[in-house]
């Protein structure tokens, strides 16, 4: 395979890796590549989603300037009502000597297409397949170095299940879970009992079962720059098929996983209510219950390490300066430990 040089970025890459990348219209100094997504071959919600939306795509996003000889590569998967925009996260990892590759999964962020139901997936294998494609792209672009998956919130749930499913072959070398959505208990979702949710998901998968503004996203918009059409302070409605898929994944987590590689589970020290105002909005997780994350984390795998971030918010990478630095230091320390194993 021939080599191509990335003009000015100081990295060497294969011609296949260079193909298809264009400047990112959302983030300066980044480039994107769009890939076709996989359609599930079964399930009650696929016809409803296919009828309304375009064929799924996933969008890879990376900084144009990466370490020329990285210690490894971090693959980032966002959460619900979210997409990749945290350039400071990529910068911190690149400064630590790690390459960075994010994915906007199907029907989210840069991958949202006209007619799509935003963030909908009727089976978590949909987003897991997007994650798998991104890990494969990372191994092609940076062969021979460790690949670490970094998943936030719902992306953390998907990353954990994906790592368990690929524990024998084809997985990552380590996993970082940033406030993973391991349970609906005391979460932002208004849950239905599973006995009522399952038949509703089969008969009316796109039925809205929970909706309302995301005061958390609104508060983050006061602190960070992002596209409010892609991360919406007014919220994204929760649909029956999506919630049933999430609950199925969470029940699997509750039974215990067997992730074979090191896992770092990071969470805030405290949870709080998603109120319209108040100082707590900047110092607690207002989306998930951190006690539930703490209870479920040890059952994820064989080597689970935890970090508790004082004054962290739901996305620890969007916390105030001190807790954000605590989180990023914990992640880079973990990455370096993985790289020298």
C-alpha cells in the first residue's frame, strides 16, 4: 500500500487512510469522513425508521494535526442529544501523545440526515456497529499501537456492551467510560415499566414516551460553544423503541459483563436535580445517578478502575477547570498505563 504525507500535519498515513477526508465545516482544524452505516436485518422498528429516514451514515472526525508517532489512539463515542465538539479533549490527548478519532453515530450530529429521527436506534447494535467501524478505521490509520475506546453516557453503555461482545477478538485494548448510562434509575429518562415498554416498542416504536428541555444542555451552552441543533437545550424526545433498546442493554449490564481489557469508569462525586437554576448545576451530575454507576461498575469486567471527580458535571470533560483537569489527568494516566502493559 502506498504512503501519503498529510501536508503540514506531520504524520504519515496510507493512501487509503487519506482518501475521503475533507475539512470539517463545524470545527476549525478538523477533518471529517462519512461512511455508510449498517442496517439491522430484523426488529420491529426498522420498517418505521426506514420509511422516514435516509440510509444511515456515520461520520468520522479527527484533528488535522495529530502526533506523528502516537503512543496509541483514542476513539470517542458521544452520548444522547450529543455529538463531537470537545476540541479541548482531543487537544489534551494529542498533547499526551495519543491520536484521536471521534465518531458522530447514525442519526446524530454530523450524521443526521433529512427525515431521520434524531438519535434513534431500535437496537444498540446499530451504534455498536458504528463504533466497530471507527475502531477498524483507527487500526488502519495507526497500525500497531493500542486503541482505547472513550464512551460518554449512552455512548458509554454502548462501548461497554461492544467491548464485552468483542472480548475474544476485534475489540479495543482498553475502555474509558465517562459517566456511562448503565441504568435508568433516578436518571433523566422517565422510565416505563418494562412490561409496558416492550409491547409498546413492538407496536409503536416511534411513540414518544418522555420529553422535555435539557436544562443540563442549556447550562453547558453558557459555558461551551456548540451547535444547538445538534445538542439541543430543548431536548430530544425519547421514543419507545430507543428506550426499549437501552433497557435491554442495561439489563445485560446488570447481569454482569466480562470485558477482558482494562476499564476506567469515571463519574462525578454527586448527583443532583436537573433544575432551571442553581449553583449545583455546575458541580454535580444532573443527568444520571452516580451511586448506581458506582454499584454497577465493578461488574463490567476483570480489571475495572474507578475515578471519582469532585465537582464534576455529567460530561466530565465539560466540567469547570479544576474538575476537568482532574478528569483529563486520570484519563491520560490510565492511557499511559495501558500503553506500557
